[in-house]
């Protein structure tokens, strides 16, 4: 079985230099996320990767904690923060269950392109809920299956993924339909207040949910 941390450590440098596939959708997601964050917010990003999104969002909030289970990803993210002079941004290595309370809960927890990679989504969502203050926001973006039909990209991915996993070239991936993902978030105690697909095909579901 593939070692997930080792897999992402090996991919870190390539990931850092890979172009964003749909820049228009990425920028729109950033704008919508920024619209929900306040200048004094304490924000946690899970699965920050090499810190590109964190570097964009951190200047607009009070404190930004970026985390990734890959030590190599976290090193690149920290270097990006240092280069940009982001004194309010810290980078830590760890997954959802590794994050503990330290000086209060968070006003917002972010998870972009992460939920479909988790082994235990219900457990992760429960952990995220505990990290948020009452009324805090969970903002995520997750690749999903369309309600009808399968784009060629997803069809090919589903066909070759098992072979790639056996060869150690792909991590655990579980792609669900949008309604299934939103049901899991709802059952974890969240009220969904905004959704959208950015990009639309295959759908990458943007969800803003408020902790009850």
C-alpha cells in the first residue's frame, strides 16, 4: 500500500511548479473565499500544499495557519510565506486529526482539493467542526462526479487509477457525487450557505458551510 506522506513528499517540487489548470476558476474561488473572511479572522487551511492559496489569502486576515501532511510541501509553503513577508502566516506539518486547539478555535477552516483524498471523510468533518468556533465557516472545494454522464477526463481517471495506486503512483482517491458530499457536510453539523461549480466540467464543488 502506498505511503501517502511519502507520495506527496516526492511530488512536492513538481507540484510547486505545475501551472493551475483553470486560472479563471481558481481566481473566482479565491474571490468568493475572500468575501467570507474578515480582517481579524483566525484562519486554518488544511492540505495547503505548497502554499499558493495561503499566500493569496493570508494578507486579508488576522492570523493564517497553513498545514499539510507532507513535510516537503510544508517547507515550500513556509519559504513562500517568508519570501512574501507574511508575518501573520505560519506553516505546520500534519493532517486533520493532528491539529489541536492552541489559543482558541478558528473563525474559518479551509480545505481546497482535499476532501476526496481523505480515508475517513466523516471523521475529518467531525474534527473540522471541533476546530471551528460556533458560527464559524468551513470553506471547501472538491472535485466531484457529475449527476449525469462522465466527462472523458473522469472516465480515464477511474479506469487507470487502480493500476496507478498499485504502482505507487497515486494516493487514495474517493470521488463522490455533489449531493453525497453535501449530505456528509450537513450530517457533520453544518449549514450550507453557498455553493458553485468552478470549473463546471468536471464539477469542482465550492461549498461554504456554517457550523451550527
